[in-house]
C-alpha cells in the first residue's frame, strides 16, 4: 500500500516535472530559444546575410521624443503593454545618456541612426546658421528636392510640424526647400544594412517630424513619412519614393476623425505622481492647465483647423495613429518576411509636444506614456503574429531628455530660469559698440551657437580686449554658466571636464557657432522678445545638463541578454550593437557594441562578474 502510494507519488511527480518542462520550454526567453536556432543554422552555408537565420529578420528602432531616462523608473508601475515588455524582456541600459550638449531632436535621431556623434554625422542642431547662404537652415533642408503631400499637392518644407525645439516659438518654415538627409554626413545604420547585406533590405521610417523620420531612414529609403501641422497632411519628398500603401492608409484614416474627441486621464487619479494642475504650462490654444483637453481647435474653430492639428500632435491620438500606420506598413510590405533583414523606425513626437507644454512633472506626460505603452503592446503583438516572436530585434530610446518647468522648480528655492537669447544678443552688440565694430556684429544666436557676421569673429580673435568684452557680456547674462570659443572645442580635445567634452562631441566647425554658450543647470533657452522674459510657458531641452542628456536605451529580441545594465552607454551604441547582430560594419567608432547585453558575451573576468556590474541572466526571469 505504502509502496503503491510511493510509486503513485513518484509517477505523479514525473508527470508534473514533464509538464513543468513543457511550460518552461514554452516560456524560455526568446533570446535563449534563438541561440538554439543559431546553433542549428550555423552549419548552413548562408550565401548572404539575409539568408542566415541566426540574424533577425526585422530591425525595429522606436524613439520616443523627449523621454527622459528616469521616466522608466517613475512610471513603469502603470505599464502593462509594450513598454512593460521592453523593461521585462529587454536589456535596459539604465545609465544611458548623450555625451554632447546639443540635446535636440535632429541631433539625437542622427546619433541613434548612425552610431556617431554630431562631430561625425554633422547634424549639430535642429537648425543652424549657414555661413555660405547667410541664413538659418533646418537640418533636413534640401533645395534640390520637393516635398509632396499624400493628397498629391506640393507641401511646405523645412519647419517643425508643431513648433520648434525652442519650445513655443514659431517654426521657421514653411520655406521653398524640401527635406532630405543630404546634410547627414555618414550613412544611417539602415543604409549600411541595405548596402552591405547584398539583398533587398526594405527601409521604412515615420514620425510627425521630418527631421526624425529622415535621419532614422537615411539618404535613400523605401518609405519615409512625416506630417505637416499647417495642413494636417502626411508627406514625403522627392528624395524618397511615393508609397501607395501610405497614401491608401491616410485616405482611409483621416486624422480629422479625431476632431471633437477629448483627451482625459486613462489611469485612476491615485495613480498619478504629481499635481493635476501644471505649473506655468505652454499648452496649445484650447488646452487648459489640467485634464481634460478637448481636441476642438480654438474658441472660433468650426472644424479641423491649425489649432486642432496642434492639439492632435500634442495628444496620444497621434501616437496611436503612428503605431497603426506602422502595423499597416509591416503588413503591406510583409516586412521581416522577405529574404532580407528589413528595417522600420517609428519616432513618436507627441511625447515632446506634451512635455514642452506641461513639463516632466505633469499628469499629461505620465498619461501619454501609459497610452503609448498600450499602443506599443499592440504593435509588438502584431509583429509576433506577422514576423514571429524572436525574429525581430527592437531598439528603444529617446532623442533627448528635458528640464523641469523653471517656475515649478523655483518654488523649491532652486536657481532656475529662462536664458533669453535676444538679451544675450543685445549685450554682445552693446559690448562692441564703443569698440567700433560694424553693426550688427551677430548674425544669429541659435541655442548655444553664437554666429558673428562675416569677418567679425576673425577680427575679434586678433583683438583680445574686444573678445574678452564679448565673453564677459555673455557671461553677465542671467543663466549663463560659461562660454567656449570654437577653437577650444574643435578636434575633440582631451579633457576631464564633462561639459567641455560634451561641447566638443557636438561641435562641427563648418556648422557650429563661433562661440558656444553653456546655460546654468535648470536654465532653459528662451526665444521670446527682449524685456519679456518668462512670456513663454512650459519647458525645453538642448543643453549639456544631465537631465537633457539622459534617455532610456533598451534592446529586446534574438541575441539580446535581458537584464538591467549599469554600464556607461550612449544612444550612439545602438547602431553598432545592431550592426554586430546583423554582421555589418559602420563608418565610425564613436559608439560601441553593447557586448555585455549580447548572447555569448564573456568579459575578461567572465560574464556577470563584478566587472560587468550587470544583473543580467537570460534564463532568470526574476532579474529585472
Ligand atoms: Zn523638443
């Protein structure tokens, strides 16, 4: 009897063990399953990269515009979808930050896409002063191409769809030129993939912003799509093919369908970290300082108009739209199901508009991410079904962080404010007035970059007294930490000063300013009219301060060891890591392969040693 019971228990435990094994195998991390696939397929003699099934079938780069690194720590409790999956299944580089000072959209996207710093890829800002043309240009401005809207009309180019990175200042477009990657000095990862893989890699990128979609795709691509906030139309340029599947999608799904909707909180009130009412917001017309936000244009709106378009861009509806557009392209092009490694990038701009408007300590930013989490969850489920789980690799990051709203922080007694650019310009002109310099001495101040009129800077360099007067005048402006001369940061000088190094990494002599201004911590750029500082609400980014530099870097998919990593990393490491996974080589060594997050990694002291300081273990789901 006892023996029978023992046998029964033994037999039952055997069955249980087998069941557990089945469950365990089913639950094995994708990366581990893939390493089994790798072992099997290495024996096959693949003729090109695309037919080597150890490689991903699809590379996905997702960028959330203005997502500071600590948002993951602060808000992940509310996530259940795609952002949660990235944190749980991905390799999360917790300490990732841009190592340069020009923390703007075009710069960040070009850095992610090329694996290089602005000194190499040349996209030193969203805009800069073109010394040859003596005018300000955008990073994607290209007079040799024309923008084409997806209703067939000619479309404006050059500007920001919904206000520039300067915050709530008007954009500098529309102008007569179109948009392309002509000013990006090296190829994007996607272009290298297509060129080196010897097969038909398809390249697709989309965003509300031209400078985000274009820099991610590169100089040539199969479909690059962005949006114009003046007309509400999706567009591309003659640099890229007109994509019938995009035309069809936007015709079937006009954004005007969102007119009349109201953005209200998704989560229960108790889930929000901060005060419901934003401090000194810089929100679109028709939006108040707190939820709910109606998408009905301005007070006189009778239908979808420019005010509505700005509200729409500053809402989660635009992110949902982009995610659906991406799913549609994956279906229409059968991305990840051809003979090649395909590429898709989606940059979600609304997080930036919401962040500029309400600041990082707002219900709106937290809510927008909670909704994006759902959108991305759906997107990944779609990729699981179409491409297959474990067959696509995802890189997730942001183009820059953000400062708190200065007036919000100042309540705590901390020095914070708005560094008025026009005031700086006036001070320089006044300093040079008694020294007999031609007026005006300054052509343009664009963020940190001070550009003098032709010959003025050459004259200043041989006139130590006048140059010192100029530098003193800038440093006396409220919010200025220090001023660098171009010569101090050219050719990336060795320095232990991180601000100096940051200014050097972002500097390209032909495009950057003659002088560079570094704001004090918690002082943001202000482009409002002189004498009216603080006119603008909301907040901004674009400085070498850490809150502007820090962003998430998360990798997920085949070949990636999940875990939380505390090594130093930058978003320039994304492209080299993807290049390693796909077996190609990039143009520069600015970024590094994040080897510690790759399957098969062995450090000098062994994987997981104190040297790597990683909590990663592909087979230990509890390590997150
Ligand atoms: Zn921005």
